[in-house]
C-alpha cells in the first residue's frame, strides 16, 4: 500500500511540475527548477516569472490537487455506501445542494458571519443527502439502483434551476460568475482558503480512512456487515456527514466540478481492486493528479482565455459515465 | 445450560406477522435443523437468532443474555451465518472475503496479522476453497462462492453457526465434505449448528433435533423420529409421505407418495 501511494504521489509531483511550466506564458522546466531551488533556499521571488510561478500557478495547482483528492474520496465513499459504481456527490445532486446552500448564504448576507457560508453549504449538502435517500428509498429503506440515479437527476436539475434563478435576481459581485457555480473554476481562490480546504481534506481523510475496513464489509451488503460485527447505522452517519463536509467545502470554494468522483475511483478499482484501505489513498492521490491535468488543460487550450475546469471533466466524464452504465447493464 | 433461548418471540414486518409466539431452548453443541414450508419464517428466525432483527415482543437470549444487550462485535464473535447468496458488486479476492470474517476479532483500525491470515487460510482449506483464494469472488461459480462464504463464517471462530440453505449449490462431493466438517467441528469444538433446509432427509440424517415451523409458529420440536411423522408432514406441507428407516444409517427416511 505504501509503495503504491508513494508512486502515485510521485506522479502527482511530476504532473504538477509539468503544470508549472505550462500556461499563457511558457516557462522552461530548467527555470522552474531553478526558481524552486532559490525559493527553498529562502530567497523571495523577484522576477516576473517567479511571481507567476509562486503566486499564480503554484497555489492553483495545489488547490486543484486538494479539490481533486476531495472529490475522488467523496466518490469512493458514496459508491461503497450505496453499493453503486455510478454514485458520487455530483451525480446524486449533493454538490448542487451544497452550491445552492452557499448561494443562499451569500444572498442573505451570511458572509458577514464567521463560517456562515461554508456552514450553509454544508447544510445544503446534508439536506440533499436526506432528500435523495427519501426520494430513492424503496420499502424498508432499501435503496433501489435506478431510483437513486433518477433521484439524482431530478434533484440536480432542480438545483441548477434554483442556482440560475438566484444568480439572475441578485446579480451581486460576490457571487462570481455563473460558470463558477455550474462548471467549477479553480482560479479565484485565496491562499487562506486553500489552507482551509487542505486542513479539511487531511482531517476528513483521517476519519474516513479509519472506516476503510468497515467500508469493505459495507459493500458486501448492510446485513452482511451487521452480521460480521459492524455497527452499520453509526458508521453510515459518520460517513455521510464527513463526506458531505468535504464536498461542501470544495463546492463553496471551487464551484461544482462533475464526474471526477466517478471516473477516478472506478479507474483505481480496476487497477487495485476494491480494498478501501488501498483504494482511498490511491483515489485521493490519483484524483489530485487528474484534476491538476484537467485544470492545466483548462488554462491552456484557448489561451489567453481560460475554460472552467468543469468543462474538461464533463467532456471526459460524461462519455465515461455512459460507458460505465452500459457495462453495468451487461453484467 | 441452553446456549440459545427464545422466550415467546414474535416478529412482524409492518403488518405481516412472520413469527408468532415461538419459544424454545437449544443446548450447546447440538446440530439443529429448522424446516417448514415457504414463508413459514425460517430465515426470519435465523435473523432473530443472530440479532440482525429483534423480536417485537418476547426475548431472545444467547448464553442467557438478551440479544439487545450484545454489541455487534460480540455477536459476530459468537454467532456466524452463511447467507444464501451474497451480492458481489465490487470485486474482491476470495481470500479478502474470508479475511472479513476476522473483523470482529480486530480492533477498529488494525490490519490483519499473520494469525488472521493463518485462520483464514485454514478455513479455506477446510472448505476446499484455497485453490481459488486469489480469484475474484464475483467470477466464481455459485457453489464455489458458497464455499468461500462458509470459510468466512468459520474464520469468525463462532460458537454458533447458522446456515441458510447452505448446501443447495454444492455438488455431491462438497456436500458430503461440508457435512462431515460440520459434524467434526460439532464433536471437537462443541460448535452449535443450526441449519435451515427444505430437504427433510438431509435434516433427518444430520440433525440431533428438528424444529418444524408452520405459519410462523412452532409446530413441533424434537428428535427427527418424533417430528418427521406422516401426520405432521401431511398437516404442515399438505403432502402424503411414507416414513421408514434408512437401511444404511438407521435415520428416519421420508418418501413422497405421489
């Protein structure tokens, strides 16, 4: 497990270095390395290139990594909990609910309270979780495969409409652009917020990782997990709350970025199997790399303009989703 | 002292009563068959025995303690169940599935150690499932999956083993192997075995006691010879049978007369 994690971490570092070179202004790899060495030796960045590297590209790459890791982790947990490889916070509408919560918070002026907006984003995520469970719940709380995805579709389109509605009636500068909330955008984040997201990721990962072995049992079916000694109900609540938290923090800072949470865990499962003790770190690290690449593409394909990163993830994610659905139908 | 004791237990799913006022006491180290027609409450009774479900009225005791007062891990260390089928949505290796049986014995974030691997491998050897330890569980045949699930239950090192139609997918060789394994564990480790089956002759040959359920009620409990009478079977299953002794082992034999 440690070797695989180390390899994936190495992959992330290499891709990040490459991402540092690329952009509207190309910076040679040797210059990037020189700049990093001089920064590590304590010199303050002086040249224009160094400024671009350290105050624009590096924070953004780190943020992309954190967001990618968080979304992938959320996908892993939701897929296990619902025993459905098509589930993730985006497809189930939880990202949408979180965004709506955040927007309502901003419109109502919650940003003047400490943690007001993140709290409302978190509430939006939690409410959506319960909403989706109620809509999709069959007899005796059994979740039916298709009804879950349908519930997600319904909830998602409702939230998109509500978000557009809120944005068109308030037109506040604080709400950024529409694309930020609907397609995700990693360019407008402050260092302090990156630190919050990083802290949240580390804490949530630690809590989720402690449940990894229980998750292995939960995917065998809740009854089986119960019979093998898992306190299913308590575990489920912990997982749902922590995953909602991680999702809402990411959404309130980066907007809604879809499909990362489906593609990354699925690829990792194909390669490494389903043991969550390996799957969790692998998906988090690979998700980080994946979003760094996606965001770099978003920065460079139409230079000097930029795409929202969600455009890239949806362009590769949606076909992948269809491929997964067809495969699942065949099995 | 009885290891399992049901005191007037009743259970209903919303409006449908499934188990009605059932009482019995089972001694340690017995092999007990639970039989009865479809919908007579056999599987539900198993789920009450291992505290997957709790009776709406009455009390279920394991080792004289109400199942309500056991922690999940304690129950899983004492009672193991082999389910009819296990859904396999995400792929795990057969060995990983068996190792899951060690969960109740480990503290919550420990990895399995050498001892756990040894116990899992021994359980797989006993059920002849070692050859596919490194195969994907969802790619195995139904019978092979069942042997893996039996191994998982053995890896729990339970005192009570519950079997829900666990021989249906096994071929003759593995059926006989499994039955002699059960008798061996019963004899040497005082394992209590409770198995649900539709095969009355399997019950007659292998059980010390038979519990016959009918419409969620206890119709009869006793030795195979006591319970498997033509009258009881006519009453409960509505079929005519002939009863005699199996010339090979002297157990009660039931033959359908149609």
